[in-house]
C-alpha cells in the first residue's frame, strides 16, 4: 500500500499558526480535488490562525470497485452499513493518520487545537480518528458519512468509561443515493448514546455531495471551536 500524502494545504493568513484542520476526501478523489471543491462552495474557507490540510489517501485495491486500485483511506467489503469492517485495512491507515497529527504536534500545535473532518469515506475516517484513536481532538465533522453497524468505534467508546470526547458536527443530504440518510442518522444516534455531543443537519434536496450551506455551517463551527489566540 502506498502512503498518505499531505502536500496539499491552505496556510493560515495571520501572524501565527495556532490550530489545524485536517480535511479528508471521499473515495477515489484526492486532496487537491477536495480543496478545490471546498473553496468553490465556501470561498472564505481560510482562517487567520488555522492551517487546513487536505491529505490524499493511499492508492490501494478497493473491493467495491472490483478490486481495482483507488485512492481510499481503507478498504470496504461493501458500501453497506451491515457489511463487516475490514479491520486490517483500517489499522494501516491509523498509523499514517496518527503520524500526520504528530507532525502537527511537533510543529507546536497541540491535539486539542486540531479538528478532523471529511466527506463520505473521509468522514468515516474522521469518526475512527476522533472517537477511537485521538480523543483529545478539538472536534470532528462529517459530511455524507456513516459507520458500519457494530463498528469497533462503538465498542471502544462503550469501554472508554465516560472520557472526554470531541464534539461532532454531522451533515447529510436528504436525497443521497450512495450513503443513505438513515445510515448517517443511525451513526449519529449511536455515537450520541455513547457520550458524543453534537449537531446533525439534514441538507434539503442534496445528494451525495457537499453544498454551500453545509460548508458555511462547518466554517462557523470551526471558528467557534478554534478561536484566534
């Protein structure tokens, strides 16, 4: 498997970099495409104190694409909430995501000044990151995303003993024909039962996509959680 690439980013525009947002793309895309898409929907998705990183997923065989290589964060048995997780594949990306967060720590950004989020599979990766691997994050957002039923994330949270968890902002289109709205809602409710606090927003007349309204909600939420120090 190739490695995660984190060469695409938006620098902070102020005097000092004090926080970071990591924005994970969906399956088959890359960081450059995600950055362009975000800035098309929210031209002011630039912050004086925050560097925004748009990593590119490793190129690896992807089962739902017939096993052909694709830029995906991890493999799936199927795009279905009832499908089992491919835990070996998820474990491989865990190491790379944690290394990315550590590189920000080494640059002087504490974990509690880092937000992770993403679209589709990128949002799913953010669930693993914030609610299993790095629970000291400032927040997690997910657009058109879900966790598998019986996910290891739920199992881990059930054994975490009420520790502090990052707040969640979750958004989902009401006519999403790839990731059903009910999958996103069920994910949010399961996380909520396990101690995650947050907001769930249904985007009207939106399919499997981001939109301007949703991106501005994310922008405002980021500014609230990562104020300029």
